[in-house]
């Protein structure tokens, strides 16, 4: 009620504002308000309008204005602001002649062909891409008259194309009955799909628009790419078609956000005056979204300037033609190289199934494809390391001076000595064996020697993200004795089908910690890769107690594979630890002996050691 009162009152007040040269009766405002109340497509926004009109009709004040056009502009602004709908407009048009849609006269076939070729632009672009531009959406009646010629002149030339770009950037008019016709050519005959509901306010009826089971000519394949181009000038029926096909996941919209028009706009004369009010008298409600494109417009899937839309669409179609080979190639690489053969075969088969089901038919860019493929690979395999990746070449080794290495090591390693001579060692990344070997003496002098003479040690890997596993055997060796070589793990390499044994090393730089002193390793959900391999070995061999959280469950360092001749690269784990002695840690993580939150792990470990040493005293 308050909104409606404000509408009528604001119209009266605005009409009085600063105008002193001419007069119009207040009944003009009341008549306009009644037209809005009786015809506006969203009556819920006009609750209380009747009472407001009755209140306004008793107002005998005369509107003082300079001219009728100024009044029309002011009234337009008032009603648009109040109802929050820019489609409502008041105009003063003494010479207005209602537009009557001309009936198509009977024309000989050759003239009809000329008319169609003028109004419909058709081209076959490189790569067998169809291009179709229609600036007015034909209704059912006209379509029936020219249908046979439309097939011959336009549609039959489109059907053999591999993809279609449907250009609606210049389409601002059309007939509601044309919506099901166009949408149906891009859907299957059965079952019928409810694509739109149109509520007509003056008639107080709702019409359900359904796809058609029979059409003149063949349908366009539902698997071939369909790109619709839009601009800020795309309006009305064209918006409805774009919105329907977008939400059916049948078309990708490329271009600008559309105008936000209406399926039906009527210009209604105000009583016996030369004033007219333009009112949206029908509204579209999409059954999939439950909302409408009207006023707000259709948001493109790929938003670019209208002049760039065609070139962008061609790039998208070009990418989509490569997608089947990319997915098939990815499946083959995974089946042949993934560390666990049965999982690799299963992932490959399911990935090809996603392709067959059209799950990759709507990709719009290389980045979009990579993100989707990565997400699907992780979901199908449960492996965070199986994903798409960049092909960034490794950086060349840095030529640090000894002094620079010392400073780098001080930052990379953290050591401490706690109560009861408990050593603490933290580092957050494993290095490559050759690189570590070159600076082993520096690490021993500035890190290892600070903790090697302790009575027990806490190794903190809660923030260790992994790295190369080449140095694992060497690091493990410090916690075993030199008199006997121990098999730490067996690594199966899928591409080569070989098994490599990781053994303790007989010779080390610096002093061993040995196998007798107690060791606790701290873990978290972030502990990954090479750090997990170390934890796995130490737990399996009973050499350390694990305190904290289950580790990330990643993998041995993955290898990078190029998919065919494309610019798509896959990160595929190709190595896994020996599963003959127990379940793999890859994909599952390593459960701690004592599970505690990561931030409580250090205090828990110190408490265990302090209690142990207190018992010895």
C-alpha cells in the first residue's frame, strides 16, 4: 500500500515541480496509474494501487507545467523509480500511429528467396562452422508460410556444419510463438521440455511454452557446439531464446549482457489525450531458474565486447573440436602411466565416459578445460597429485657462495634443545640428493651438529610440503646403524615396470643418530609427498612414534606428460611404495600413532619424552 501511495503521490508532486506555464487535469495522472495497475506484468509490485488512485482522484489541484513533453519525461522518471522498472515509459505523441505488424503478402518464390536472403545472413566459416544472423524472430504464422523456403535457403545449409554461431547481437524484435520453434531445433523431439512460462497480465493467463515434437526439416545435433552472440542491443524474444538455451546447457552465450527487455510491451493511450504509457504487459519465468531475464538481462557465459564476440566464439569452437582428442589422450596417458594400474585403468574409463556424456561440451577456454579436467581427475582417482599442470621448465641451480648457503640453511632449518636434552629439528621441504650432497658438510656443521648429541629427538614435519624423494634414503640412514644395510622401501615405477629398493647408505657426512635413541615425528594434514615417504618408512620399520594428524595422502613426485601435440600437460604420479607390507600411503595418508591436532603435537611430544625421562630418574 505504501509503495502504491508513493507512486501516485510522487507523480502528482513531480508534475507540480517548478512548472508554471500550462495546465493539465489531475485525472491524467489517475488514468495513467489505472493503466499501470490494470496492465503491468508484475501486479505484486503494485499492492494498494486501487486505494491510492481513489485518494488521488479527489485532488483538484491543477498540474502547472511548461509543456506536455516535459510532463511526460517527469512522469516517466517518477514511475520508473517507484516501480524499479525502466521499461515503464510515458510519452506525449500527438501524431502517434499505432504500429501494425504487416501481413506477409503472397509473393512468388523467387521474391520470397530475395526477402529471406536480405533479412537472414548465412555463412559457412573456416572449419565448417555455420554462422547465422537473424535480426527479427519470426512467429509461427510467418514461419509456416515460408518454412519450406527457409529450409532450402537457410537451414539445410546449416545442418551439415560441425558447429553453429547464432548471432543475436542485432535482434531486438520478434514474436513469442517463435521461441519454441527455434529452441526445438536444438533439442531432442522427446521428451518435450518445458522451456518457459509467459504470464499475460491483461488476459490473466499463463502459457507454458514447450519444445515441439515435430518440426519442418531435421534438428541440429544436440552434441554439436552452439554459440549465441549477444550485445546490449539484444532485446525481448531474442533474450528469451538465449536464456532458454543457456539454462538448458545447450548453448554458450558470448558477448555483452543483454538489454533486459520484455516478451511483450504495449503502448496504451491515456484516455482521450495524446499521452501514451508503455507498459510491459507480459513476463517470462524460466522453469529451470525460477527467475527471469527481464529488466536484468541475460549474463553471457563469456563476457566480451560485442565486436569481439564472433572472434571469441570461433576460438571456443576451435577448442571444443580438440577436446575429444585431449580427453582421449589424457585417458591413455593415465591408463599407461599412473602408479596404481587398476586405478589408472578405472580413471581412464570413467574419464572417457564423462566425454561421451557431454560433460566437456561446454568448455569455453583452455583454462576452463584445465580446471575442469583437474577437478574430475581428483574426484575420479582420489589423488590430489593427478591433475593438469603447467610445463614450466625447472630453474637452473643457483650458484650460491658458502656464506649464502649458510644463511639459506639458517632460514630453512630450525633447531632447539628442550628440557631433558630433547633435540628439535624442523624443515619444511626436502631437497634433491645431488643438491643436498653438495652442501651436506655445511648442513651438518650448522644444523645437524646442534641436535645429534641429544638423548631424544622431535622431527617437525607439520609444514613440510615434500619435494624430491631422492634424498630420503640418505636422511633415513642417520637414524639407523652403519653395521647393517636395511631395505627402507621398494618403489614400483609404472612406466618401466621396474622395482627399485631404497636402502640405508653405508657412508654419511657427519655422525649418525643411530637406532637406539627415541624419535618422534610431528605430522599434520599438510605433510605431503617426500615427507610422507619418510614418515611411512620410519613408522613401518618401527623407528619413530608419529604424533599429530593424518598426512595429506599425496604421492611420490609426479612426472609431467604432454597430451598429444596440445598445450595441455598432465601431472601423473608414476611411482608408488611397496604395498606388499601394507596399504599404500599415497591417496590415503599416514595415520599417527597418537592423533592430536597439529598445533598441539609439539607439546604432546615434549610431554611424552619428559614423562619417559622422569621415569628413568
